């Protein structure tokens, strides 16, 4: 467990170790949905090659999207750089290499004997073909003994650094489900609206965002107003592109969810913090008298009192 809640993780960082195997983060927008090994082709292979190149491990002469010996060598070097041995494609890969090397040696000796004897041109050609085939088998065996990328050992994220939002397990615990949640990208803001206020809000309106705990203020714009389900959600920051469950996504019946996009980057330290949203509904051209609700109070005798600030 190298990371705790609130820590930041860059590309190539080991996030957690489970049963002696690492789970690390690499840049990319396509989720890992299959194990990648020699012979694999596709956009996910291209993504892996680019991610390894950014870490300083090029894929040699392999074509983009083609997992070959160059990509395998780069993957193996990356694993060594983070302190782990890569998983082999086949568990018996080493024994396959040994057997293939023996086959190449036998084919080389046979070719030498044919050339030294009087077997003729046809016998030499057959011996050369046998040697070429043995060398192909050796190359394939080396690929089987080399590195592969299990889908369970990598998390692809579009933006870095990522932030650890939750850690639900400790050293020695079983890991039956989610053990860590990450967020990356810019923060958004989500609030809830009562039925009466919902009718006054529409996309494109200006919003003032106040983090009361820190005093930070931001400006923003309403993005969407949608129906909510579940518990009522207070105004709070939610990570854009976060993995796992969101924080306060739904509202009770009759309430609506308001999503706001900040005009400037909000610091990740405000993730999950309560914020106050003030939406500008209308404005007047002239000054008007405003009595805040907090300035009105009732006395013991039932009379109403307005507290005024004198300047």
C-alpha cells in the first residue's frame, strides 16, 4: 500500500501491490479490457506502445498497434524499472526456449554434415529449410517466454497526476472488490435544487462558487439540470472522469441535480467539500433594497424585527 488518500500518482507509478503483483497507472483513454501479448493487434496495443514510449521505452521496429518483439522488450524493461518481473506469456516458456535452442543446434549440425558430405544440392536445400524452421520455432519460443501485460495490472488514465480518493483495504487484507478509487482531470461542481428553484435555472447561467471551509471563490456556468434519484445531494465538488462511485450524484424525489463547470481550475484539495452556489437569475439596472433572510427575526412577543447595518 504505497499510497494513501489524498496522495497524487504520476504515470508509471505503482498504485498498489496485490499478491505480490503490481497495479500501475499509464496514460491512455481506452480501458484495459484484455491481456496484451505477442500477436495482439489493435488500438489498445498502440496505446500501450505510446505509454511505454513516454516512460522512455520504445517499441523498436514494431508497427503501431502490432505487439511484437520490440513492444515485448519495452514492456519487460518497464517492469524492471518499477522493481518487478513481467509475467511470461507461457508458464513453461523457458523450457520451450531450451527445447527450441536444442532444435536449432541439431539443425545446424545436420546442415554442416550435409555440406561436408556428398548429399547433393537437394539435401543441402532441405537442411537449410530445416534450420530456418528451427530458428522460427526458437523466435516463437522466446516470445512465449517473454513479457505480457495482464489487464489486471494496469489502469489507463487520460490525465495525470491522478489523486487517490479512497482506499478501502490495508496490508494483509483480502481484495475481493474495489480497494482504491482514483480521480483525474478537472473538478466539476454538483448541487441540488428544490422544485421551485429548478424552474428558474437553465444551462448557460453564471454561478458564483464559494467553498465556505476555505473561503475560496470561483466563477462558473451552469451546464445541465437533470432529474435526481436517491438521497438529496448538497453542493459539492465531484471529480471529472473518476473511477468508481461518485460523491452525492442523486437527489430525493422532487429535487433536481445541477451540474456546474468552473471557469478556472479548482484545486484537487476541494474534492468532496461542501460549497455554496449562487446563481444569477435576474439583475436590475439600478440599486435596490435587499433584506437578507438572516436579518429578519421574531421577538418573544411575536413581533418581527429587522436588523439593519448602519454605515
